[in-house]
C-alpha cells in the first residue's frame, strides 16, 4: 500500500501555501492588476475613438489646406501631401482681406463681450443678492432664454430690427417710420445691452450661481466701511468673480465669433464678420482665379477655415486653465 510522504517539519507545502494569507493577498493583487489593466485599455480605446471622431475632420482640413494641384488630383494622396504648398493660404489671405476684416471682427466681438459681461453680471448679482417682486417669475424667464430654440423667434427678431421703432419713439424723428438696422452690428449690440443677446440667459445663470456661492459677510464688511452698492459691486464682488468673468468671456468670444444665426438673421455685413466673408470665399476665388474643379475650390476653403480658427484656438489656449477653473466654480457642471 502506497503512502504519502509527510512534509518535513518547518517546510511549507503547495497546498499549505494556497491556504495561506500570503497567497490570498498575491492573488487579489494580481486580479486587481488585471482588472485595472483591462479598464485602462478600455478607457484608452474609448478616448482614442472619441478623439478621432472629433479631431479627424479638423486634421483633414488642415492637411488638405497644404495640398498642391498635383496632390489634389492624385488618387494615391489621402492625408499627407507629397508636394505641400502655401498657395492656398496666400489666396485665402488675399481674398478674405484677412487682417483688416479680422481686426473688425475682434473689435465687434470684444465690444459685445464687454457689454454682456457688464449687463449679465449685474443681472446675475441682482438675482443672487436682492429680493424683489416677481423675482422667481423673472428668473424663470431667464431659464426660458436658455432652453428656447432660437429658430422660433427668428422672424420676430428680423421684423423688429427691420422696422426698428420701439414704442414709436424713433418714428417721432423719422416721419412715423422705423429705421432699418439690418446689415449692421446694432441689433446684437442692442440685444446685449438689454440682457437678451446671444446666450445671455446662460451667462446670467452662471453669474447668479457664482455670486450665490460668495459669503455675504464680504458685502456686509464693505457696507460697514462706507462703500455703497455700486462701489461694493465693482471693487469687491467683480474681482472675486474673476473665474466666472473669464468663463463668460471665453464663451461669449467663441460664440459671437462663430455665430451664424444672428449673423444671417440680421444679414450682418461681411466687412464686420470674417466668418461671413468665409461663406463667399469659394465663389470669389473660383471667379477671380478661374478655379473650376470643385476639389481644388474646397482646398482654398479649407485654408480659409484654418485662418478663421486660429484666433479662437489661441484665445482658448491662453485662458484654458482659468476657463476650466471658472466652469468648475460656477456651478454649471455636476
């Protein structure tokens, strides 16, 4: 009869090791490591896929803008040009009248942004700190401004500024007729002054949430020191609201710069907005340079798109850190 050998005293057997706490710890550590590895790979694949979906069109536009005529007709060239050229950019700069129009655009966008910062911050501060009749109803209107589709009010906006005559006041000085403000920047300026400009509802909400998070003791201390409401607001509250100010500023600059709804509704002149000038770039180059192939026309348009995108990208890169901080502190993320 065969018998098993007993393990020498003091020597650990395989079975004994499997039942030991050390083995259990090593096994759990290995399983956790495998789980973290699989989750990490899954996250990497998902992020890479999402990044590709978002960045692929942008990368394609950038690379196409360097294509030469030979590259555009070569079926073997897909993404990386064989004979890169800057001709597309030189033509786009010329026919976009890029620098003067870009200067006008930045002046317009900056002016509207400053107006929205002032008006929306004051409205948000009022909702956050003061009690007044119908406060809840009025703030509800602010929320409606955020969610209502702009297309539903496009025609009323058009007619309002096509025959601009508020309360008949303008008509008193114009023979009873309103004035036509289309093809100018005045419609967006007037709407911003009255707190109903592009995305003004969202900006009011951001400022309201931020001011509600600031302690009231700051204002009380200022009032004790003899500061009035206006001085308290401009010298104490606004500096403390710098993250919200930067967030709204970036949002306003980007959305005003890229806006097509108000630009088309009010038919704002292409001498004011470079994005409006971009819409006609293909036709202008096709007629002036006798570029007849659609493929080559698109290459010039891609170069124009890159030129239009550069200022927005630069602004975001400069303010990126403060912008993210402002979004986190303004209460618009979960």
